[in-house]
């Protein structure tokens, strides 16, 4: 199957399993909105969150549920990536606080 600009997201994602470069069509369609969403939620780190969202989507494209529009899927991934970034930051802060507390003793 050949993906085109007029194909649904589902068709493009399906085609990208055999032709990985086709996933670029999904990226081109959704980058601006996903990027905006990530930056509004996370501030400057949102740039990385948006990029990670598309990396995760690409890696998980074989599991895509087949909906014509990939927006809900991508927003869900972005939300999860942003949440995992927050938990990593919280974890790093907790480690730093424990380190400072141990040094003070």
C-alpha cells in the first residue's frame, strides 16, 4: 500500500509499517497542534515532549487502533510522555533533596 497526503491517518500508519518514511505524513499533519499542546502544558520542555511523542508513536505504530484520525492517539501519547517527564523530574528533585539532607548531617 502506498501512503499519500489524501489517505487517512490509519492508512498512512498502516503503510508506514512497510514504508517507515510514510509516517512523515502523520508528523506533518499533526506536529503543529501536538507541539502547541506540549508547550502549553510543559513550557519550554514541551519541545522535547512533542518530539518524544512522535518517537513513541512511530515505535508503537503497529499497535495503532485504526481510527481514521490519529489526533486522539497522539494527544494521549503526549499526555503520557508529559506525565512521565514530570515523574522523572519529581524523582530527580527527591534525590537531590535527599543528597542535600545527607550532606548537611
